[in-house]
């Protein structure tokens, strides 16, 4: 029953995120229309909103209110979408499909796709800077700390740094340590920032923030390991993108270095670590447990 309640709550939270994202983006009719169409095309192209939900539920687990958490959740989702648009570009992973539909540069051209990604990143931080006038210093400080966490995760020590090393290791032997560094930076950093930022805005105590940090670190690495497994085993229909591209491009993957079954075991081990980290939250952490299981047990 607890899992059913958590799943129902997550579906309601996902609808709230969708509504907030709709409000956060300019309509297609607003000047200049092409860029707004491109932004909306990718943002509303079928994403699961996992990172936004993690931000919301981490914040709610420590007593945060949805109206304070939603702008941050939306910012995380906009940044994630920007990263996908740029990741799919010919100069990067060169993919034609994303979430089962043509990638942004295939529909709008490379120049507009690049600008759409740039605009989503910019809009994310515009959302975070719009602090209501009635907020006191404490609430503003929590938002600013979460914003700094998110900015760091997007930069050269996080998402961008991981992408650089991922590109530089194509076709070259990779070490297990180097692979984990790439995964924790390219994928794990943004996911961890979603969890930690939500917790900061929610007013987490140092102990709670430590528990949620362990949860986010384990889940961030598990997410990319599962991606590696699915790239090796999934179909185009399951994944909504071209399978086997990482192997064909000579990219370092967990499956390539450790093997398929060890990769699956490691993902399960990380799931157990994530669940243990939030066990003390009891009912307040039920949604986080449900999200962790969904991430590791997903098939597409």
C-alpha cells in the first residue's frame, strides 16, 4: 500500500512539474517564435521528469513546501533538456533520435538547436533568480545555496567536465577509475544537485543533507550504469534513441569495462545503498525509495 501511495503522489507531482514548466516557458507565438518552438519541442518531448521529481521529493522529505521547490525543480529540468540537445549534436554524440522523436538539430537545424540549449540554460537561472519580495533572508539563502550547487554541477567540475573527458576518451583504453569519474560528472553531478538542492531549499539539517547526499551519489552512478546496460541490450523502441551507439563510437562504458552481469550487480548494489541512505526518513522518504527503484529497474 505504501508503494502505491508513493506512486500516486509521484504522478501528481509530475503533473505539477508539467504545469510549472508550461508556465516557465514563453509561448510559441512570442517573438522570436522559432527559438520558443525549439525550446518547447525538446522540453515537452516526453521526458520522465526524474530529476525534477528528485528535487521535489528530497525537499518534501525534510519539510519543504512545493511552491518553494517547484522553480528549482523546473530549473533542473530545463538544464537537463539543454544538456540533451547539445549531447545529440553532430559534434558530440551525433544522434538522430531522442525520446522516440527526431532530435532538435534534425528538426530545427544545428544553429537553432545550439541556441535552444543556450536559452534553456539561461532561463533556468532566470527562474532561480526571481525570488519573491516577501521572502525572508533565510528562505532566500536556501534558494541561493541550491542555485550555487546547481551551477557547480553544470560546470567544468560536473556535467561539462564529464562530457569533455567522455569525448577525449573515445576510442582509447579507459580505466575503471576514469570511467567512474566520467559517469559521476557527466550524469551523476546534475542528479546529485537536484537532490541536494531540493534538500537545501526544504531546510534540511546537516544530518539530513548528509543522508540525502549519499542517496544522490549512489543513485547518480546507478543511473548511468543502467544507461550503459540498456545501450548494450535495449531496442530502439525501448530506449527512444539509437541503441549501441556508445560501443560503436568507442566510448567507455561500464558494460565494456566490467561486463554485463557485473554492471547489473553494481547497479543493484548502488540501489541498496540509496535505499539505506533514506531509510531513516520512513514515510517521508517513500517517494524517494520509489524513484530509486524506478531508476534502477527501468527498461527504457
